[in-house]
C-alpha cells in the first residue's frame, strides 16, 4: 500500500479548519483524531481507530474526514444562536436577563482587567457573562472581533452597544468649544466610535441597538429609531427587586426616574412595549419633575461618577430581552 502522509490527507480533504494528529485514546494502542477548530475554538473531534496512517488508503481517509466535516458543519448551520455581545459594557446589567436565561454573554469594555484576571459570572441556567478587556476605540479591535465571531460557525444572536457619550451628549455642549480647541476632530472621532459598533453588528447580521442620551449622533450620523425614559420600563422590575442593587442612593427604585435616552437600532431589533412606573417627584428637585437625583448628587469627572450616570436601566434591559428573546440552545 502506498505510504500516506497527514499533509496529503488534509490537502485532499481541503478544509482549512481541520487537523489530524496521532494520540493514545482510550488505550495504549495508537489512534488518530481529526480536530475541527476555528479561531481557537475546538468545535468537534472524530477518532479514527487505526494503528498507522497506512492502514487506510488515501481515499478512505478523505472519505472519513469529509464525512466528519459535513456532519459538523451541517449541525453548526442548524444550531440555535446562543451568544450575546455587549460593547462598552462595564456593569453587565444589559447582559443579565440573557445570561439568566442560559445565553453566553460577552461584555467588552476597556475598564475590564486583562485576560489573566478576567472576571466571569455563571448562572444556574448554564448561562454566563464574560467581562473582557477591549479598547473599542481601535479599528483593529473590531477586526479581531469579527474574525472571532464572524465566521459561519459563530452563534451570535444579538448585539448591544453603549458608546462613550462624553463628547457626544448635548448636555455637555458648553464644553464642546474648549474640546475643539484641543482637538478639532474630537467629535468626529466620537461619532466614528459609535458607527464602528453599528458596522460590526451589521457585518454579523444580528439584531442590535446602540444607546446614547440625546446627542450629536442625531445630526452627525443619523436620527435615532427610538426614544425613551428609564421609567417607561420600570414595570419590568419585580416589586420585590425594586431597590437598585448597586446604587440605591442614586438610582430610584424600579428606575422611577426620567432621563431622555435614544436608540439607534438595526438588524430586526424589536422595541419593547412600555410598562411605565410614575417618576418620583424627588424632594431635591426644585420643580419636582421626576428627573434622576443621580445628576444632582453626583459631580466631578471620576470614572465612578461616569459609571453611575451611564448604568443601564434594569427595567429597560429586562424589556429588551423579553421583546427579542429566543430559546437558548441546550
């Protein structure tokens, strides 16, 4: 029988994601295993129980390898999407209802620690939130994310993004002139950071939204698809969970406050039905208009202040999940 090499076998099969190696499993006699891997993800293995490569002809090896690849790729095509991506997400609040339902969620933000210190939250449903360090201001970051999540084996089903609004929000417009003196392109850059998120989700072909307060995105990019106040979705928070778990001294129970927020959406995103609660007439508000006391009690430019002000409303996160959910794969 003609000598057969692993290189010949793999070249004849023609699948760039396939490898063939020698191993010892489950006993001492040698076995060979096909491994199908994409972007460092091992998606399947297939054991061939022969002692030597020359125990089978090249044709038999190719038949075995192609059958494995066809079976695996067919199963991947039929698999349900299970993964959620959330960009500029430090708190993970937006991911919580998805993870509780069994989905694997990836929250990317530059504040998260590096890989060796990576934080993960696991849930009884089998879902999880992975907090991943990423500089989302760099185009090459999105190039890498697209390589990892963008092939046909990916199972991403939904996307969210909360771009930094410091240079976008009209609430800070009084500072725009000084910022422009330091960097005439500061706002163009900020807009591009948001657009990169939308382009990424469009490339993945998934439903998505970008969230920002009233901002120059409306004039320098496009008009928002939706507008809301956090109190519009406060009814999605159960009464026994009314108090905010992290910032009760700043954020009203059941998100009963007003803060005009905009969404830029695409890919089939479904805007949830409102389930409003009455905004509180805070005693610190001169006119009792129900706007968040977070803006009144917080000052300065600390990262903590920014994190509290940008915390995703829990009711909105629950509502988005309810409107866009599907059953996670078992």
